């Protein structure tokens, strides 16, 4: 499975951050043994702190919302 998307739940501010990785970011992520180490390189770019977040990565992205 190739990681194309990262979904981050920042529970310190109640925010969901959805990131579609660029081709360059995907290639860069493959250089890391630990994906979370790669994620730490994105903290300043996307304004989040990993220590305050839960995250998942996925090949495809779908979203469902209820009551909004």
C-alpha cells in the first residue's frame, strides 16, 4: 500500500487535518524507516504537533459526515 493521504486528529484544538501528499513527499517518506519520523518533518509545514495528535495514513481517501 502506498501512502497518499495522511489524516491527523489534533485533539489539542479539536481539528482534523487532511493532507494529500505530493509525489515528492511520498518519495521522501520512503527514505524513513519509521513513518512517524517523516511526519515530524511536516509539523511546521502544516502547523501541528505530533505529540498532540492521532494520525493514520491511507492509499485512498473517503469521508462521511453526519449532522453537519
